[in-house]
């Protein structure tokens, strides 16, 4: 990312902030890069320069055709989403987060990590968002996070993909572990951009029992390893365990049998979901 930005030479302080799995240093083969662009300036000409730098950087990374693509980039986490400018000034971010930021945006900032550009500007961005991320979490906000997660479970698994064996959005799989870790981080003020590192930090802070940490970590490792291996075997993204001959190929690549692979999925995700029900949703065991 820094090498790409060096080819552009923005004519003002400009920084790239990684979000999502990129921010957490947990990219998988199927991951795109979630990014925010921030610049230091207040004049209209500063905005024009920054917007041009952002467009040029996106073109460099995305290539003119699929064969020339370096990375797929997603700017959906920026303020106002697809309706917002590509780049926003540091003061513009400050005003937005103070007045209009929603709970999910605060949650997303748990993973914010400057990765390229002006290091001082990246540091000031983190300092600016700190009170918005770490100011405590209310019961209303906790309910909102839970509602959002429940909606994802109901609506986000694409048609044709098996929810029973979904490695990313299934019960007890990757998103369950990520949401649980992030909610606990917000409640207890435990800072970490990566999910696995957050589980360890939460356990060290006494906010997560060692046994629960191990259960969540086991599910996360299994789903992540299997999802990455399936990408390599298939040659394209797919978030569900396959069936038939494709399952045989995947299982063989993992040195196991199809039946054992499916049983291991059931075992680790069932145990993880029990922890998620208790710690994330607040339901009695």
C-alpha cells in the first residue's frame, strides 16, 4: 500500500487507514481491503487534491482490467458509505463522528490501523477517534449491536449457500467470534485490532475466561483454515463447506475425511455458539 501511494505523491498530508480484516492483520485469500482515506487540509483545493489522489490510488490498485488488479478495495466503511467522498479531512471525520456516527461505525473503528502515508496524520486520526470508540457502551448500543448481528444471521447468507455449514456467517463460525470479541472489547475497554489478539487480551484482562477463549479461538482457527484451504482447492471464494466430490477434494487436502471434516465443523461451532449465546446475546446457559 505504501509503495502504491509513493507512486502518486499526494501534494498534501494524506494517510491510508486499514479497516476490517486488513486493519486486524487477518486477511484471508478471499479478503478485499477495507480502507479509509484521510487528508490534512480545509480549503476546497485541498479536497480536490485529496479526492484526485484517492481516485488515482484506487485505479492503481484495481487496475484497468481484472488481470491488472493488485487488490480489490472496499470503501464501504467510510462515512456516508457510497454516497460520501472518497477522502475526508481530519476535521471532517471529527465532525462526522461527533454528530452522525452510528454504533456499527464505532464498532468498525476497533480495527482502524494506519498503514500508509503521512504517519503523523495517521496517529492524529487514531487520537481523534479514540473518545468515540472507547467512551463506554450503553445498554441501548449493546442491544443495537445484537440486533445487527441477528439480522446478519437471517439475511446475509447468499441464496444457494448452506447455512448449516457456513464458515463465515454460520452459527459459531467466524462472524460469531468476531462480534463477541468486539462487544467484549467495547464493554471492557480492551484494545486490539485483530480478533485472535483480542481474545488473548480479553483473557489477560479478566474479561474472558480461559476456557471460553480457547473455545472461541478453536472455532476461529478451524473456520479460517478451512475457508482459506477451500479457496486454494476451488480457485475462487466460497464460504460454505462443499458437498459431494468437492468435499472429498477439500477433506483430502486437509488430511482428513469428508465425514470427519463435517463433524469437526459441527463440534467446534456448536461449542463456540454456546459461548456466543451466553457472552454476546446474554442468554443463560
